[in-house]
C-alpha cells in the first residue's frame, strides 16, 4: 500500500466549554453569600466594575446587564446603544430604555418582570437553548392556579415588609467560657505552675466542656511535671462554675453536678454506673441494681433530668446565622402564587462605559488597549451571567411551585415525589443545570423557609401499583401516628406497616424502621417504657 499525504474535510459537533461559559455555570451553583464574595473579588480586579450604591448622579454612563444606558463621548468609546454583551446571544437590540426619572437602572431593575426579555433571551443552561418567554403559568389540574414570576422593583420588596434593621447589631457582648474559667483559675490556684496546668486543661476542653480522651500522664510529660500534680489541678478545676465542667465522661459530668447538689448517694452512684439501663428505660433492672422502689427511681430520674450534660453550652454563644432566602413566595389574592427573587441577594453590578471610553482614549500602546478590551468584555460577561443566573433560578422555582402546589396548600402530607429530571423535562433544561440551581438556594414560603432540594424526594409505590407517595410525606405520616399513640397502645413497626398499607402505601418494615431511626424516634419497647414511667 502506497503512503501518501491527503487533505480531508470532516464535520463534527462538539461542546466547547469556553472560560466565559464555565464562569456562567459556576455562578449558577453559588449561594448568595458565595456569589457576593465572588462579585467583590471581581470588582477588586476589574476597574470597570462597580457596585451600585444608589441612584446615579449623572456623573457616569454605565452599562447595566450588558446594555448601554446612554451614548459615549470621545473617539475611544463604543457606538451609542451597543455593547459587547449584545454579541452573547448574537443580537444587537440597542440600548435599554432609560427610566422616566433619568436615573441609571441597575441589575435588579433590568431583570424585573417587564424587562426580562423576549423568547430569544434564554435562561442559563449548558447549551443556552430552551426558551423561557413567559413568567406566568396556569395549571389546569387545580382550576387555573397561577404562578407569577418577577423581580422586585428597585428598593422594594414586592409586598414583603422592608425592614432594614440588623438583628446582630442589637446583640450584647458576653463573657466567653475561657475568660470565665481563667478568672476562677487565678483565684483558686494562685501558684503559677498550677495556673499553667489549668490553662492547658482549659485549652483541651471540647465544645461540651469535657476533656474527651484526656491522658494525665501525657499532659504531665508535655508540661514537665508530675501526673499527680495534673490530677490535683484537674480535681480543683472540676469544682469551677459551671458545674460539670472538666468532666471526662457523661458519668463524671453528672456526678460532679449531683455532688454539688448533695444528691450523690450510693443509689444514685449505682444509677450512674448503669446509665445504659436508664437509656433503655429498663425500670425493673434499675430498681434491682439500685436497690430502691419505683417511686425512688422516679425521683432519681427527675434529678438527673435537671442536670446539664453539656455545661460549656452556657457560654460562647454564637448568634445563629439566619438563612437569607433567594426566592420570596406568597399567595396571590386572586388565586395562585406570586414569586419574586429576593433583591437583597441580587448583586447590583454596573459596568462604567463612560470611564472605559475615557481611559481608552488615552491608551497609546497595544498592551494597554488589549487590557482594557479584556476587562470590558469580562465585565459585560459577568453582568450577563448574573442576569441569566437570576432568570434560570426564577424559572426552576416557578416550576417547582407549580408541581408542588398541593404541598403549599395542604402541607407536607401532600408533598409529591419529585426528581430533578421531572423539572428538567418540564422546563426544557439539562438535569445538571437544575441540580446547580437547587444547590444552596432557599425559598421563603408561608410554611417556612425551605431549601429547593427539600422538594425533591424519592417515590414509594402505592398499594394499587399505580399511585406513588413521597418519602417525606410517608415519614411525616409515621411521626404523626407515633406522636398520637397512647401508652397502652404503642405502635410497633409491623403495626405501622399495616396502617400504611391500609392507606394505600406499599412499604416494607425495614423501611419504616429506617425512617423512624432517621427521625431519632425510639423503638416501640423504649417508647412504651417511657410512657409507662410518666404515668
């Protein structure tokens, strides 16, 4: 066979992940806090980007969401009404109409319901297809229940109360556990060497206030002292406030507190030595071990319940970080639901096109011009990606609300089984895109704040072989039946299976046991003992 060179033409389709597309996909899965940090870093690195802190004073002529808000002065600027972001979808629609009051619109306003764009502006997906042209849906299954999707107008909450107060600003300073123990250490152990050992013990405390895995010999070797001295300092520290601090186990923690209350008698010590019997609520075995009757056991258990097994939690209060929802939902007075994207989680990012024109006019060498062009294109891409991220979140959330309409009306018992593929097929997006949208995104509803992932649950087959039930709804039903049971009629796992099957839910006993254990509900034997002990 002869060897020869030849030139062939071949046609193939490939998906090219450009850096801009990778950035857009990355933004989609960020939480609102991560997104704010990302935007701050971009603003630091890009001189053409800035945050909008209020109405424009006319000193600049920025590009918002990739659309020019006004013309440019000087030969170095772009043509009026054009921007690099317009090439993102291969179009040139001209500038967005300015507001009637002459101020510059920001990211939130240009993504409002009346400026979301026509069908050519698709929400973010891996192939940038699947048009989203209307924010209004109608579900015929519930008599025309409607979902409206929109962004809030600038500065408003679209019906939600606007409260700018900062809860964290009202918190008062509190003394830490370390400071509290150090003050007692200086008073009770005046010797400097003992104080050094005490400080080492304080540093070894875990979040509960215990010395988990404590080894006196190892600490003595580390500090260059005798193990007996470490034990002596530890015994002194165990008398500190709060009671139970510096304990090495639950038994020792409870014993320290009972000794403080003068309740550590031989019967109580026997109970502490057999805490596993108390956990199992084995009343006959406890009576036998402690040598007391049922009334004394009830008094002993009552004393133990008043103790604090984690004394350190009384200090070092960390304010709970409140979840800021990305989506705000409320009932529509005319029927259906109203859904808005939270303006507090939407970065107000501006691209200062006039500044770009001014510095482009003075740039002389090619390196400077290339740098400015790169930063201008990067800024427009970022703002365009933010716009598409918001559009995609709104579309996915609207479809979730439409499919889980019964949940919002009747509660968790009517939660439908739902998977990512169901939403992806309904809105014409890729399943991976829906997964990114629902990661670390929260929605505020009239039933509370839920992560979007909450609405996706596996299905449990119905007894008729057709209807399916949400696993979350089944768990809720199991908990409701257990909460309503009486001491003389405690429901076993087998009994729960029979009741659920009678209600049309085909479920195995091991599945009921798995759901019960996941909700930290004791077995029927333990529940019966607990209920009988309260009688």
